[in-house]
């Protein structure tokens, strides 16, 4: 009769705990997803309570980690640390500058913006310096008033939000693909084809024509 591999159970429990921490989930939320008590779940992380394969699959989905992570063939994605206080302070200043630019372009005065929102001019000036955060509904209203758009104020191409937006855009595009195409893209062998496609997309028209002519010469 095979003995329970306590060392493997402990290692698996540690992997589960790291995945949960990485996903910023609590033991209570994981226990609820698995339909077990919080005590039982915590015992699983300690390597005492045995989880089933469907339990691990459920955790993989809930914690957004590949199943290979539990077998030791995959690792957790590294997420850059973000100083949210510093980032938000910078964003308030940038948005203030952009609002000031939009106001100048639309030939509006501080007084007109203040009257539109029903606030005093000092509040508008504080918005533009980033000293006071602009409530989103105020930003939305001012954009309509000055002919702008809230999307013009978003930092979608760089920084934490840029990475966040890019990740969700890629996921959305991937989810729209057929299962066959998804399987093709995740196959490691496919990388050579994708690299070739990337190089071709970077070529100018003349270079592409030369490649096409070379292929025709080989064919015939």
C-alpha cells in the first residue's frame, strides 16, 4: 500500500498559498469557491487536507494560474510593483495640464468653466494644477462643454494602466478566436511562425516583392 507523500502534499500546499497571495484572495474566498470550510482549506495549504484534481482545476481558474504551476512546469506571472500614491499624484497633475490645454484650445476662461460647474474659479485652477483631484463627473461635463472626450485624458499606452489595458485587450481578442486558433497560438512550435509573420509585417513593399519573387523562382 502506497504511503501518502507528505513532502509533496506540503509543497503543493505552499504553491496553492503562493498562488492565492499572488491573486490577492483570502482563504475564505477560496474555501467558498471549493465548497469546503475555511478550516479545511487552510489545512490544504498546510499540506494536511487533500484536494482533488477538480479542486485544483477550480483554484487554477479562480486564481488565474496555469495548471502547470501546480506540477512545477509553469511559474506565476511577475507583476511590476506599483506605487499607487505616486502614480495617482502624477496622474492628477497630468490631467490638470491636459484640462488647461483643452480650455485654452477651446478659448474658455476659468470663469466660464467655474460657472458651468457651479464652483468658484479657485476650484478650477486647483484642478488644473493637480492640487485637487477632478471628480470624474466634473471631467465628463467639462469635456462636453469644451468639445473634448474623457478618453483623451486616459494614460492607455504606458504605465500601469497601459499594461492593464493591453492585457485585457489581448485576452478579449484571444477569447474571440476559435478553439483551434487558440490551440495553434499557445503551441510553442508556433513561435517560429509568429516570428516570421512579425518580420514580414515589418518589411517594406519592395522587400516583400523580392521575397515573393524568390518564392516564385523556387516554386517554378
